[in-house]
C-alpha cells in the first residue's frame, strides 16, 4: 500500500501563487509516476501534471503548461505542484496520485493511477 497526504491548500487571491505538497509513504515502486489532478465544484476531475519518479521526466496538461510546475524530492519522498497566476476558476480540490508503471497509457489516464490522496482544497478569490 501507498499512502499519500496532500498539503498546502488554502485561500489565495487571483493572480497569486501557491505550492502544494504530497508526501508518500508505504510501499514504493521504482518506476512509478506521481500525478496531480483537480476537481472543481460540479466538474469532473482533470489531469494537471505528472512526473516519473526515477527519471524526473514531467508531462503537463496543455491548459496549465507554463503556469504549473511539478517537481519531486527523492529524499523526502514528496512531490510538489507550484502554481502561479492562479485564476478563480481554478478553485478546486487538488489530488495527488500514484501509478505503478510509467509505460503504457498516457500519464493523464486517471484509471491507471493506483493510489490517491484525500485532496487539499484551493480557493482562488477574484
């Protein structure tokens, strides 16, 4: 089992920045991918970014590329999501997730993720 705990959410003004953290514990997989997703009120959950743990290769949804940056800290077994120039429509619950293999379907494929955190809430005020 893998446990994921997100933190760093809160209230931020539009145009502001926020950094989310996700700490992983439990069993680890050498070739896993960690991803960030979000679900806004009344909307489906959407993919934001993912990073392959061993190689550090990252992949972003087109809509957020350039404003969101995913990174990881091997020593802390954590992944981060730096967000800048936030918009009110980005108010959502943000989740991190782990998939056991980097190969196969697109990293944006939610069904391929095996473990999910409980989420951290981000509110962007206009």
